[in-house]
């Protein structure tokens, strides 16, 4: 049952009374204040958690978890416009519908299902038409920490890279572009490295690929200091390591086909499970790219380093 409608361009945060959702709410409130955007609270729960009463559909009071969350927003962020909805049946469908007009969806990593990474977080991240940020209960977004983006050279990375640059520019922090390449299939099969042949050429090819991927957004956001990290290791390991002390890690969905089928790449899932800061998942081509007053790209010097 919808109590109030989300405003266009709002930050939508899932609320279910769990510790994970409370952490997500704290992050979403701070983000709404930073970007001066409205905040929409989407409450979902099992029917058994609702009070038994004779209320009709338009008379059910706010669930106490949602009422507590609304009160928290009013008290801690009085300048933020807040709306809310409560539904007990289709959380994924409702959040995907909200993503059509939202600036951002924020979710905790543990949903009402109690999984290590809730099925709601995975499904919404794979299919939402706006960026989705997953905030683990034990993570902390470092104030002033860099934005980290994972690169794999595929076209679907373009939207993630642009979003990462935009976030770094908004926050006034450096951007770390991480590209990791693991052992090839033969090396894994036989349990040893096979980098000896062609290693210098492969290194140069990957540096060139990363430079090409960063060229256009670097021109668009000249104020952002860019640091390249090209590593021979597992991609998840590299991104998790760089998430320590970061304000945000940004990853792309694996492909348009997988996103349309409700799937999420394994690297994205593992980073969401293990990262030490919030993780933003960006689809290949978001349905709409929104720019608030805070999302401009100011002119200024830029610095690019690579290692």
C-alpha cells in the first residue's frame, strides 16, 4: 500500500527494520543531504510482522519500523523532503518500478531473507534502471576517501566509469581505476603461472586499454585526479583491497543480456559481499542519467598517474 509517492529524482532506500537496512538508511540520509535530493523510504516486510487489526487498505498505520525511519529523517535531516511507501508482497517489483524515476536506490546487504547477500539486493542491482548502492552492515564510507572503479575493458563499463568520475568530482576526491587480470585458463588448470611468454606486450596492451577507457571521462571531469592500478591478480581481491578507506566502489553489470535476465556478474556479487565500503552497481546503459545541481563537472587541473 502506497502512503505517499516518491518524487522524481529521489533517493530511494529500502527499510525493513534490520541492522543492515538501518546502516543503509544512515548512508542514504547523508547522501540526500549532500546532493540536496528528496528521500523516499520503501518499507517491505512479511505479513506476519504487521499488527493484526481491522484496518482497511487506506487506514493501516505506518509500521513501527517505517515510522521510526521517517522520524529519524525528520530529526536528523530537517531540510530533506521525505516520502514513504509500505508494501508486504513484492519488494523487488516495487523497487524496480521506483527505479524508473529515482536518482539512486540504496539497500542493505541483508534483507528479510537473512542471506549473506539478500536476494532483493541482487535482483534489484541487476535490473534497476538507476544506480543501486549496497551498504553492508559492517562497512564504513571513509570521509574524503577515494572513489574506486573496476575496469575490465568491456563496453558495459562505460556507464560505471562515467558514474565513478561524477561521484569523485562531486565529492572532491581522487579516483582509483582498478584493472586486474588473473592467470589464464591454462595456468589455472595446471596450477602455475604462464606469464613468461609475451608478458611485456600484455602489460602494455592492458595499460593502453585502461587509458582509452579513461580518456573521455578524464576530459569531461578535468578536476578529478586519476590513479591507475593495473594488477595481475583476481579482480575481486583487487577491488576489495582498494575498498579499504574508500568512500565508494563502483562496478558495472556483466552484460545487458544478463541484466535483462535478472542476473548479476559474479565479480559484482563478490565485491558487494566483501567490500569495506558501499558498492554502487551500474547497468550498462541506465534508462536515465540524472544530474542534480551538485553533479556538474567544474573545470580545473587534472593529474593522472599509473602504476
